[in-house]
């Protein structure tokens, strides 16, 4: 029995050390240059999902671990959204959509964001294309609402010609 327990523990730690289970690989990219992210959004015609978070925010950690990291890991959202995180802790700077450096906290206050986590759905110029999502309450239902929000944001960024051709029979 003792050998079985030691074997199970050894296997568990081996799995944790395996690169496929590394949490470093599934982290949301922290943005420092929204102008560059905006260019990518325009080029790929995808909305930016910008998570406003703080370093010691348990609700931010919950959203990342239970919702956003699994989304990234699945690979199903690569052609739907450009996911970024902006940290609003003291001393964090960001290049805004106009190419100017500013304090990250000041940047998000321009969007009237005062709580974390907040999810903003932005186009390549930094305009909101869908109503933001503030906080996280029911983890089990959150993914459903987030998928709907991503689909709405995608529709807002579709070129008008594509949208018209889809309507015509």
C-alpha cells in the first residue's frame, strides 16, 4: 500500500512538471502596448477582450483560472478574440491606442472602469463594441454570457460587405 501511495504521488508530481500542464503557457498576455494590439485587431478583424485586473484580486484570479485560461487552452477562441490583460496596480504603464504612454490605472479610468475584474470589448481604435462585463458571480453561467458577448463583439467588427452578403439569399 505504501509503494502504491508513493507511486501515485510521484506520478502526480511528474504530471505537474510536464510542460503541457504548465500554467505559464496559458496566461493571458499582459498588454503594455494597446496601439500594437489595436493594429492586430484591425488586421485580423477581431475584437480585443481586455481584462482589467489587479495583482492581489481574488475575483480576478477566479475569472482567469476558471474562465479565461481554459478558453485560451482550448484554442477555440483564437479566431474570435484577441485576449489581453491590463494590470492597474501602481507603477504599471501602458501605451494607449494613440501611441502615448500613460499610467494603466489612468487609462482604464478613461473608460470609467473602477472595479476589477472588468472585461472590455474593444475594436482596433479602442472603442467599446459591446457592453462590458463587470465582476464575476456565477462561475457556472459566466462562460455562457461571455460567449454571447464575444459573438456580439464579432458581429460589430464584421465588414459591412460581408454582413450584407450573408443577409441576401
